[in-house]
C-alpha cells in the first residue's frame, strides 16, 4: 500500500501528497489496560491504523499517534495525564499542522473517556476559531454509531476491530476462561461476540466516512465552513451541558451521525433538541 506515514516520507514525497490533498490525520490514544487479551496501546494503535487506511483510501498524510491520555482504567500498566496537559498538547498539535500548511485535520481518538473526547473537541474548536483550518475531532465510533458501535472497552467492538486491523496483537487464549468475569473489560463479552468479520465491517465503514469527511471539509465554501464550526460548537455545548447523559438521547446520535456525513444543518438541529 502507498506510504502515508509522515515519519517515513521524504520531503519530496510529503510535498507531493500535500499538493494533491492537504489533509492530515492526527491519531490519539492511550497506554491502558485492555484486558489480558489485548495490547496496552490498543487505543492509539487502533486510531493510527484507521487513519492510515483512510489516508491511503482518499489522500493525505498521518502523524505518529499520541499515546498520552486523560484518565484510564484503575489497573496496572495504565498511565494518566491531566486534562489541561492533553488539551494544550492537542492545541499545539493542531496549530503546528496549520503552521506547516495543512487545511484540514481529521483528529481521531481511540481512547474515549468523556474528558478525553471533550478536551480534544474543545481544542479543535478553539483552533478553528482563530485559523482557517477545518478540524474534525472525534472518537472513531462516531463514524459507525448507526451500526451499533457507540464505544466499549476491550469488549466486542474494540477486540473485533483489533482482530481485523492487527490480528497478531490479539490473543484470546490469554483471556479469562469462559463463564468467568473479565477484568477491566466493559461491554459485550469478546469471548462470545468478537470476530474478525465484525471488525472488518465496522472498520470499512469508519475508513469510508473518515476519507469522505476529509474530502468534504477540503471543499467547503466559507459559508459551509461556518456551518461546520457551528455544528461542532453545538456538539461541544451538548457535552458541556449534559456530560455523559447526552449519550442517552437519540438526538445526540442523530447529530453525531449527521456530522460524520457532512450534514451540518441537520447536526445543529439534532444537538439543539437535547
């Protein structure tokens, strides 16, 4: 496949990709317990692989993944950083992407504790307000929420995604025996429900929507960009007002999906109904 990883590109190679499609993908994740069967870097590796495939599909380049997270499981081998630190780091990354000339940033966090999602979306909105860039910041499940993926932790969905993206990093034999509780796993039992086939289905949809969103954002008129920013602000305001409770409202998911599809007016209406 075509090389899209920034750190592996020579100057003329990245210049050619930039000239053709000035979009950059910035993956965020964590170093965190994801059960005995998954790698500790699952979140960042997952987001990075999805970004790589989206860039290969539609154009653009991909930065190295950021593994430092806000919060994490109360388990061994988990690191936790402050909200202020990660917010400021995201702002700096986004500003530097604008500094080198990119017009669109697709920021994907594979670690989606509430504070992580909120601060990366907040950072994106702040930078958009004072620049000419479009920054779509989201946990990857927002691009596949209509097929039932609304986030889990090392369970059915995340394990399936890893089974498809990097199968050699998943070892189900390391998981607890069937019928016993799984430590630090939240969601449907991956020993029963996870599969490579499900991972392929959800990844294909996420990759398609990420690459489509990048193209849409690159072609926005000034008026459409303003509408996109308004939709992002409505999304952030919903999270500020309702916190995790927002996700119990179907209007929230209608707004999330509309944003992923580039239906910004519809997204604004949905978020404002919550």
